[in-house]
């Protein structure tokens, strides 16, 4: 079985990029977690650069965590462990 790209949406709120894995994702799609480098590359291209914005990601369990970006590329995940995007935004922008 060949897996397709990740299924996700993204938007900006309070200068924070929010990436959400869509519930339509299935076994035919690569999870955003396992494809984060490509997902960040897509968002970076669409924005013409992530810049100094913070990035949070909601996984398929509906939990938000921070995505650390260095030089417009994925560096690492940082645990936030919240189901509220507003709490996640507050935590990454302290």
C-alpha cells in the first residue's frame, strides 16, 4: 500500500501558525507527526517564510504541541499537551 501525503490545514492566529491534522486522515495518509519536515516546508513556501512566528500542531488525538522551527525548518517537537489552541498559543508566546 502506498501512502499519500499528509492531510492537514493551517492558519495564523495571534502571529502563531496553527497546523491541524484533519480528521479525514486515514491509513492511506502519512501522519503530520511522521511527515512534519514536509508539512513545515509546504507552510513555509505558502507563507514565503515562517519568520519568527511560533508554530503549534494538533495531532490526531486532538492534542496541541509546539513545533520548534530553526531557519524555516523543523527542529523538534516541544510538549504543550493541551486540547485548547488558545492555551497552546499562550504557552508558546510567554
